[in-house]
C-alpha cells in the first residue's frame, strides 16, 4: 500500500499553504506564529522549492539557488524567522567581472560602484549620484512605461560597457532585461547596492532545517509528497483544497505554486471574471536557467582570490539574447569555500556555474540529444573555468548539469521559470483575493517579488493580509 502522507492530518484548517518555497514557508511561519491552524502542503519530498540542495557520493552537497541576495535578508529573517537564522547571513566581498569590455573586482555596493563609474568608466560624479538616487527613489506607483534600457540611455548614453556592469548581475539575479520596466531594475539594483551581496553560511540544507524547526515550534502541520490538484470555491469564497483522495476544508489558501498554474489549473477559469482570465493568460513567465555543479576531490583546494561570485562573458558586448542563448557566452561562477559553506563531515570546495536559459532550447530535444547537450554543457563549462583556474579539470571529482527541464520537474513551474513571472504577474497575483475571497498567491512574481528576498518579503505581505482576514472574521462584531 502506498504511504499516506496525510495520515493524521485534520479535515479542516484555518489556512492551507500550497508549496514550500521561501514565500510559502514564510507565510506558513507567520500565520502559525499568529495562532492560526496552518497546513503546509508540498508536492516534492523536500521543503524549500528552488531554495534547495542535493547530495552526491563523496560528501558533496550542492546548493541550487544560494549564490547571493541583498542585505535586507538579515532583517527579514530576524523578524519573520529567528536570530539563529539571520546571524548566519554573511557578506560576499569578492565579486569579480571578466569580459571583453572590462575586468574588475568589487564589493558590489554603492560606494564602490560610484568609485568605479567615476575613476574607471570616466563618469561625472554628479551624474553617478543622480543615477543612484533615481534608482533608489523608484517605487511601485512610479511610471511603469520607462524601460531599464531607456533609464541607462538617459544617464549613460551609448555606454554599453556601463550597461553591462550595471545590468549583467541583475539579469543573472532575476532574469530582467533592458526591455522590462525600469522600476523592476531600480528596486532590485538598489537593494543590492545598499550594502552588497550576502549569502547564508552553512548552506541551504542548514537553512531549511532551521526553518522547519521554527515552523514545527509554531504548530504548522507540514506534509511533503502532497500535490494539491484543485481548489474548491463556492459563493465566491475559497472552501477547500483537494489532495489525493482528501478534501481539506479551510477559510483561506495561500498558493506558492506558479501563478498561472494556480489560477488557470488549480482554481479554473470558470470561477473567475473573463477579464481576469485574459490578464492571467497574458502574464509572461520569466526565463529559466542551466547550471553546472562541480565538486573538487578531497584535499584539493581553490585559492580564495578566485572570488565569491564571478560574472564572466566572452560576448563582445552586452545583449539580452546572448545571455539566454544555448550558444553560451556568459557564465556566473559561485565559489563555495569551507569558509562560506562549512562542510559538516569533510571539508570540500565546490563551484556552481549558472547561465540564464530558454525553455525551448531544452524542451524540444529528443532524450538522446538532451543527454548529449547536458554533457556538452558540463564539458564546455569546465573548459571555460580552466581559463581562470588552470588544471581545475583534474581536481574535479564530480560534475553534472541541471536544465530548465530539471527545474520544471522539481517545482512544477511552467517552462522551468527560475524567477516567476514578468512584471504584469504582480498585479494579477495581488488581485486574486478580489476574485475569490480568502484566496491568495505568494511567490516569485513581477521580478520585484522574486529571488530569495523578494519571495520572503512577498510571503510576509500576503500572510499579514490573511491574518487580517482571519482575525476580522473571528472577532465578535
Ligand atoms: C538556478 C537558480 C539560481 C538562483 N539563484 C538565486 C540567487 O542567487 N539569489 C536569489 O535571491 N535567488 C535566486 N534564484 C531565485 C530564487 O531561488 C527564487 O526566486 C525563490 O527561491 C522562489 O521562491 P518561491 O517562494 O517563489 O517558491 P519556489 O521556490 O518556486 O517554490 C514553489 C513550491 O511550490 C511547490 N508546488 C508547486 N505546485 C504544487 C502543488 N500543486 N502542490 C504542492 N506544492 C506545489 C513546488 O514544489 C515548490 O516547492 C535562483 C533560481 C534558480 C532556478
């Protein structure tokens, strides 16, 4: 008999959270802490969504999306998780770039970027200051028609090299392009520039373990291997979720699953206004990624001068299409030293190479071509790394690749989207409770609410709204 992963679960909760990505976990934690009865349902056998890791023989542990996030994570984790978690967030100080236009090392904050723009790229200090102030002053209600490309052209006309410095890491961080609204760039860039790039020391496995402990102490009922198939709605109000042969009643649902899947598949078009369905159908998914995971043999090391995050490209100039092309020219290497990722059993060094990617470049391949393409990705990536660390091929104990198909498989994100949806997804996500009472979405959308910090913060915003709804309904009138 198959194992019943819902054994002992109640028939009714105040709120059901669908999906355990960082937004889902954070929503569940806040709502549990507020005293609501919370059920967290995850379809995978592990919690974390894209914030995950995997193990390989030889004591190798690989992180999927732990490369860097803004300083704001410290405050969000301290407030909505625990000091135990926030105290483990540390700065990555050695950020490198190498491409045909420039090679440099930076701490990736406003002070150092201002210095570089003035001294290295010959810009007027006033222009630089004005650019930073404009980027920092952007908010959701700003003009959403100006594109990031136009913003750069206004401050640094004709300077493709400056565009590359300012844009390449952000495209890597959330898939945004020069054609996206400038607000999506301004908010994310300013978040990083406030104090640089940070990482969770100890690895994703340690983080998720601590988060799980916290959820349990707040009474959240956590169930893995539980894919939600559909959401029941009656009289314009969410009533229950269906998982396997169980229908679990609830007063509110927070879906952390992909926005389009939540609305179009789990809820269903017939329960929604036609105009809302049209807007949902028009939401574009963000791009996906490929990664190559490389672990060194026991006893082999990499010098820390290699950097923490290393943005490399062989393309002559910055172009969004080249960043996504299967003909890879851009690779971002994350170096994991025993200092930044302390190993539990044996000391190990690992390198993860990430490149943004198109779903169609991988999905349309036959199984044989797919496997060959993955192997080619591994080999060409090691070749690229050899340029910077001669002899590294000989030091590697294990290497393997993940593709958009891998990300889709593990998270059920359509087209393996790594960073949720484009900007228009945010409005659709925010308007969901207006369509169906008690139905919310929290998770990577609109670029601004994507990445580790964006996802956690969106989980906070949405859980506060759910808390208000549940509390107002249970208070005596
Ligand atoms: C290769 C890569 C590198 C990245 N690097 C960084 C980085 O360096 N810094 C950074 O800040 N961000 C990075 N990101 C982005 C970041 O990981 C994500 O934006 C963030 O983790 C997404 O969180 P989320 O809450 O939106 O949910 P997700 O992580 O997308 O999780 C959604 C969850 O819902 C579950 N689910 C889906 N359908 C169902 C269902 N029907 N029933 C139950 N459960 C369901 C899924 O299994 C999954 O666990 C990276 C992403 C990728 C792919």
